[in-house]
C-alpha cells in the first residue's frame, strides 16, 4: 500500500492540524470548559494515533523528510492533559 505525494501531504497536514488543535486547546482556548477542552484534545490525539497506526509499516520511508516530532509530542502532551 503506497500513497502518492499528494496523499502523504494531505495526511501530514491533517496530523499537523490535529497537533496544533491539541496545543491550542491546552493553552489558549478560553471559551471552553475544561471538559470540552479535554474532549477536543482526546479526539485529536486519537486521530493522530489512528493515522500513524494506519501507515506504520511505511513510517520510515513513506513520510519522507516530514518531521513527526511535534506531532508525537502533541500526542504525549495531550494524553497527559486528559488524564
């Protein structure tokens, strides 16, 4: 199962968007309750995990030079925030 560059770019952008949403929910969102923020964070880190799991067999080559460091950090931080 290989993906085109466009598909990889689309999936990577979705991961980055979810990571950014996690960071936003944990920090700057002022119009949400803590439970609403936790729900937002959980949904987004679960999305990241789902996408990464789906393509884990291609992790080293399929993502190319795209950096997943901040994405993985968002998952770790998000899980800590929700607990």
